[in-house]
């Protein structure tokens, strides 16, 4: 699951999904990486100031 979350966070960086929010002055911007497998789920949050 850690690898899947890492890939989700990496994709957000590569595709610059937060750029529009930041350009409009939104602060803070929260990014979430979520991975699920069967009945287990892991969430990682990163705050951009």
C-alpha cells in the first residue's frame, strides 16, 4: 500500500494538480494519497502552504 500511495502523490506532483488552486491564492492546499486493499485502507495527507 505504501508504494501505491507513493505513486498517487508522485502523480499529483507530475501533473501539477494543485497549480490552479495555488494560483488562485487557496491556502493551505491539502493533498491526499489513498490506497485500499480488501478491508484495509491507508491515507497520507500533505499540506502545501
